[in-house]
C-alpha cells in the first residue's frame, strides 16, 4: 500500500506538486510516469504532464481508478461523472482517452464528439437521443454505458425535417434521468465556463449538471499543448 501526495514545492521551486500522505493501494507517481509513456506512444514523443496540470491528473486518476479515499480527499464524488473544462489545447480529450486504460469495462467511457452527434441527428433524427440515453446499455444487461461527450458547446443546432433541436441538451437531460434511475454516468469536456454553458443550454440543464458532474478545471495558466 502506498500513499498519495500532498502539496509540496515543485522541482523548479515555483509550481506546487504532490508528495505522499493519503493511504492508497496505488502508486500515483508511477501512474503519472505510465501516463506519460503512453502519451508519448499515442500522441507525441514530447508528451509530458506539466506540473501545473498535476492537480487535474491526480483527480482524474483517483476518479477513474475508483480510489475512494483519494477521491474523497480531492472532493470527488464517484457517483457522479466528470465535467473537465479548460482552455483550447490544454489536453482534455487526450487525458480522458489515456484514463480509459485504467478502467474496468463498465466504467470505460466511449468518447463521442458533440459535433458528430449534431450531424448524426441531421441524418437520423430523434432516435439519436434514445441511442445515447435510454438505450445506452451493454447488450442483454442493465449495465449503463459511460459516454464522454467531447467539446460540448462546439456543436450546432441541426434541423431534422423542419424540427430544430438542441440535441446535446436533450441527451444530457435524458442521461440525468438515467443517472437517477440507473446510475448512468456521463463525462463531458468543454472549453466553456458555467455561464457560457447556461447561456447555450439554459438554467434547467445547468442545475442538473451540478448533480451529474464533478467539475475538474485546468488552471487558466496551463499551456496550449498543440503548439
């Protein structure tokens, strides 16, 4: 059994990182190294976890490992999903993708572009909402599928036979109902803040999002990893 880190001075003397304190069966230092190795294989030979991003990575690791003690210390509710927010290019989608390898199948999220969903709605219509909510279960089981809706807010409203629909709002509202009824977990990545989300999707959805998600936010000073 190892411990997870508490705040301590970073190696460069400027950015806080973590040292060990909370009892846990996981070695978070090694896990970060494994993430970096995997990131270098999948994304870029220069992939690394910056010190400024380590608090976000720690929370995500605790969540996707279902590490109850560390999650509690980090203020993470394992019965909710994750709303991961941060500036464009900070690595939101990459981190969620890397976390998938840590999950059991029941908790492993399928990452779906919100833009693709909006275009798909234009082809097949309102059946799409059921596909990603009421019908989002593993075959022949009552185990709900975990979906991560990527880049929420970048999609456009699409008409289907003259019917205009805010399709992501409807999917999230339906998945909220399924969270209450079937413990269906949902994750979201977005560049938007809470006020911008409310402006797009309305107060009704925003109030439900508080019950659906753990808000995990990158530091505004984090770098654009795409440069």
